[in-house]
C-alpha cells in the first residue's frame, strides 16, 4: 500500500479528531499521551477545528499525517515549535528555539511499513527549515521500548535529560534529540 505524507488541512478536523481518539484507545496510550480518551472525547468540535487550523499552516505547529491509498488516515505526528525563554508542557524552561515532536501514532494495521520514519522525516524537514531552529526533541516513556527503538532507528539519541511522567517522580519520560546536520 502506498501512503501520502503531508500536513493536515484545516477542513480535515473530523479526521484529526478520529485519529486522536483512535490513538488514545491504543494499549500504550497511558504511556504515550498526556490526555485520556474520555478527555479528548469530551472536547467540543470547535477545539478540533481550531487544532486542525492551527496545525495546517504557520510556524508554531504543524501536524503531519500518513494517508493510505484508500484515503484512510494511517498515522500522525505533530511538531510544536518551542521558543527560547518559554516553558514546555512539563513546566521546564526552554533554553533554545527547538521543535518538540508529540502525538505520534500509527494505527496497528499500518505499523511496520516505515510510516514513523516518513512522518518524522516530514516533521523534521519542516522544523529545520525554520530560522534559528537547530534541534528537534521528543519524550518517550522509559518503559516504551518499542517507541524508543523506532526513534533510535530514525537517528534520535537520548539527551541525558528526563522528566517525571504525569508528575509521578517514580516514572520518567526520557528526552531524545536530533540535532540539525551541519552544512
């Protein structure tokens, strides 16, 4: 099966919502996402419309999707731009302008086909095209070996930093990073 990897379009908010809800029902969702299925399901349509519109253009965020040949959405990844001097959603200070990959999900029936690599490739290419952005990072739950292995295969490495998972200091989210290649 062939896939098109591209940014979402503002009018595709129903598909954005559907794919997010599917992601939050995945068995590893409690390790991979900061929100629950019930929280996402309770959000009004306006939330999803704003999310799709905000992630379809501009330079603050971009959501990429893998669309199968039959038109179904197979996977997604979001790149958020974090500005130096700001604070991330873990409450930590942001030292440099960087992108943060979040919301990574591939439907089970589409896994093993290189979609994570394709989605990350598009997100990283977009991020590194922005002025002054030299680093892309992500966080992975310390017990999510499958995801960490996929990220390593793409070129991400542990940065040595970690944050408590959902505020629980006994469980960590490991930061992985990819630095912009020198030209």
